[in-house]
C-alpha cells in the first residue's frame, strides 16, 4: 500500500477508474455477444437493431477512453459486414 498522501489518492483514483472501466467493458462485450447471437441465429432485423446499439456503445466506450478508436472501428466494420452477409 502507498505511504504518501498523494500516492494514496492516486491509488484510490486508479481503483475507481478500474471499476468504472470494467463495467463499461463488460457492457460492450455483452452487446457484442448479442449481435453475434443474432447473426448466428440468422435474424437480420434483430441483428441490425443490435448493431445500432453496439455502435452507440462502442462510441461511448471510446469517448470514456476504455478502448482505442481504431479497435471500435474494427469491431463495427466486422460486425456490419457479418450483418450484411445474413441480410
């Protein structure tokens, strides 16, 4: 554990950020699973709706600094191609 006052504050800040980032990342991963399940099931309308939600979640995740913008762009691009393939 940290000994200095500023190190203790920094530890608390990083712990709060870690918890927040983990929650955001979990939301993102769950939304990816929903889109993949819709694609696997061949349900094009559900997949398109889920893809719209996923896109929003990914952009929000990028704005919070949890993932890199190129990673979000890559995920959106691949999911979009998969949704178009079933539709």
